[in-house]
């Protein structure tokens, strides 16, 4: 089984050009936003822990709690295993997120093995952790593993941008977007990155007074 990844801006550019051949409506988006950042991170336990910490919080609140965990040396499986719930809550983790963190530690994921798994196997492995849903798993595929064919159909910004791109009367459901985007494969990650950038462009455009 071959694993297709996007590792450089040059590769992303090639995928964007191929995507535009399939769906020309991406051409003006590409002209607006250029080649988006790949936004790659190192992945592993810390990446998923940080994703759990940040769920349903503002960027500022999530960053604050994460920094408190870092300062308390509570960002490794061993340290978290040895800490009691009271200590975790003292750093700002809710009771629910403490349970999610415990589940992540207990699953003892082989992060090296994820690199050679199929996208669906990675999603199944990660979503087995309490508190990790499909969206978080797809973010890991995109930004930690650099997979080339992932469209985050559950992401609100992507759905809003897709509504504008495809000139739809309403925001597509995840299922509707998945069906509409089938022809874009195997360049779905390029589509995701362009749609996120397009969403940012749309928001900035709306914020500018005429």
C-alpha cells in the first residue's frame, strides 16, 4: 500500500494545479490566496493532547491551559499517569477533559506505526480514544502525517467556503460535501487548504467597510 503525502510547497502547488484541472472554480481562489502553508507539526502524543486541551475553547484559553500543563511538566504519558485528577484540574482541565486525557494515555498509541497505516486505519485508531472524533483525526492526518487526500467535511469553515466556491444556496452538510468533492480526489488535502484560506479571505472581505 502506497501512502501519498504532501511534504513541500512545490508538491502542494502541483496538486493545486491538478485540482484546478478537475474543478476550475478553484482557479480564482488560488489567485486570491496563493499557495497555502502546509502547517505541518511533529505529531505524536503531544499533538493529540494539545488538540484535546483546545476543544471548545478560544485560542487564548487553550494556549493558557496548555502553557500551564507545560510549566507543570504534565505533557508526557508518564507524567500524566502519575498525576491525580485534582492536579490536572488545577491546571485548568475540566472533569470531562481529564477523562479524555486519561483515555489518550491508556490507549498507548504507536505513533510511528500511524505513519504506515491507511487513512481509514489512522482514523479508526485515533477515534478509539474517548474525546477524539473524526475531525481531530483528520487534522492529525493533514497536519501531523501530511496525507494528500483528506477533506475535512465536518469543518465549519470548509463547508462555508465550499458553499461560496460551488455557489450553493445553503451550507452543504458533511455528506453533501463529501459527495460533491469525490471528483477532487486524490487532491483533497489541497482542496482543504485552499478552502480554509478562502474562508479567511471571505471573512476579511466582509470585515472591510465599503
